[in-house]
C-alpha cells in the first residue's frame, strides 16, 4: 500500500504488457544490424531478459513478501512530484534538478500530497528525482515504471561488459556470466532503488573513463558522460565515487608505466606519476567536496561508518543483523576488522547465515562466486595470482576497487538485507577479473611453451 492505495492496480495489468512489447521491439531493432559485426550482441537480449525478469520479481517480492519498502516510497513520491507539473511548472523543474528548499516543499498541498524524504534525506530523494520521469510516462503503474528503469539502467552494465570484451574478446561468454547474468545484479540492480542508479553511474563512469583516457576519442562526449555519471554517484552514494576515482587513476597510470620498457626509466617515472595522481585526485575531491557530504573528510567518513554500523544492528531490521566486531573509529580497529569486512562485502550472506528464502538465494549465488574465486587462486597459485594482477592495469583497477568497496560495505553494513544490495557494484568487477586472471595464466603458459606464436587474435574496437 502507498498512502492507503494498492501499489499494484489496474494500470499495471494494462501497461506492463505494452511496455514489455515496446522494450523488446526497440531493443531488437537496435541490435539487429550490430549482430553481424559484433559477436558480443548475441548476449544483449539474453542479459536484458534476465534483467527484466529480475525487475518483475523485485516488484512482486517487495509488494507481496515484504509488504512495502523504500522502493514503493520512491515510486509513490515520484508520482507525487509529477503532480506539481499541474500546479507550478517552475517549481517542478527546480525540484527535479535538486532544489530541495523549504519554499519548494511548501508548494505541495492536500491536492498533490507530500513526497517522502525531500527535506530530511537529499540522497534518498535523489532516487525520487531520477525516477519521476519514468513515473510520468507510466501513469500509475509501479511495475511498468520499474521495467523502464531496469531497461534504461541496463545500458550501464552493458557498457561495462563491452569494455571487458574489447580488452579480452575471447572471454565474451565468461564475461557475460559475471556481468550480465548474475541474478543478484539483475534483481537488486533492476528495481527502483539507490543501488540501481548508483550501479548504472559506476558502470558509466568506468566506460567513460576508458573511452576518454584509453581510446582517446570523443573527448567532449565522454567528458560529459563522466560528469553525468559522477553527478549520479555523488547524489546517491559518494563512497562509490571515493573508491572509483583513485582506482581509475591508478589504472591509467599503471597502464602508462607499463608502456615504458626500461626498468631504470620506470623507477624514475613512477614517483612522478604517483605525485601527479595524488594531486589530480586531491583537486577533483576538492571540487566535489560539497557533494561528498558525510564523506568529505576522513574524520566524517569514519564517523559515518560508526553511525551506520550501529544503526543497521537495530532490532527494527528484522533480526537480519550480523556482527564482524565493533568499529570504534581508530585505524587499529579498522585494520583488525579488515579481513572480516572484506569477506563480508564479497561473500556474505553464506549458507550458514540464511534466515529466510531471499537470503537463501543470495547465499547460493555467493557460494558459487566463492568457489570461482578459490578455484582461480588454486589454479593459478597465490604468488602468480598477485603477480598477474600487478602486471595487468585493468586488474589493478578492478581488484583495488572491489577490495575498497568490500571493505567499506562490510565495515559499515551490519544487516544482510542492506548488504546484498550494497555489494552489487563489486560483483561484475571482481568476478569478471577471475576469468581475466585465468586467461592471462593460459596466455603466459602458452607463450612460454611456444615462443613466437600468438595466443590471441587482434582485438576488435568497441563501437558506441
């Protein structure tokens, strides 16, 4: 229920089949010609179908199993915001673009009703602002709005997949499994939630960074894409931006350093690259400091982590809390909790943590991902596992970003219901890396055994 009215009503039954038909027609036509020249597009519709199925399942679980939640409030508030169109067009666009002042809030009345979050949580209300256009074109259909959001944000994970397959074209099937076909990413990343839009923003940031700094084309286009992606991430989850910017910068500088053949020259250039990287990151963080909010300084980030961890242990969260230990805000405390926090961010809930059907599904997926990780380490060996990561710039980014994210999520999140959502940006980056590591081992073994022979064909370009 939302404001006393059923969430799923007549418009869901009328519009949902039409929306699905429209999505499949438009998507099918857009990829038909690309299939002839880009083999990766054989997975596009399969990944999209799983995502749409996940978004429908998401709606049904929240409506009939949970009986409500933030997703319902985001959608309902988006519909409420759209009613302002009939009252004051200027106020509507002011709010839509982020002016959450009391004067604008006072424009809502009994006829429009009042949206949730607007005055007390700007980051939650950012979801309302982002989802309002989707609510506008789907009238009063929660399921249809969710499907459109899932379809729109699929562009992010698809572009992440395109970058991985450009760099490693022979892994296009394996990458599809870890990027496009992960159930949790399609489910939690396909609903009307912060996590859906923040994952979309993170994937677009990754794609835009690659196209701008590695491909070197469309500077205006990809600079704009980076700005949009940064705005979305900072509006919702600034800690993702904090993890992504320095690790992307590290990816770029390691790649440039790898091109230098002389070991002596590398030793001279490396400190310069490090200094430039630190200055660049500091300048960017200074420019976006106001958008970082509770994450604008180390002290604020630590305090936020302590408060969040304590809050998510409350009994109101249905007994789904877990405890990796108490974080008191000190570096020693963080160091002690680092292994447990990273493991939680990567692989929990485990089978031993299961307390309800939704957790059981998540635990099964995590068991498979843990098996993939352990099998890769066993196959390659710990020493070579680390060596291969150090030698491949992309892996420097994906592994460092994943560990930073896992540590942040595992340290601050003490509730499984939140954990399964917060960790979804980790999944495509980290577990795709396992297939890259396996491939690099096979490649180096082949080249050592067969000097002069080429292991991989020329890489085809990514077309936007």
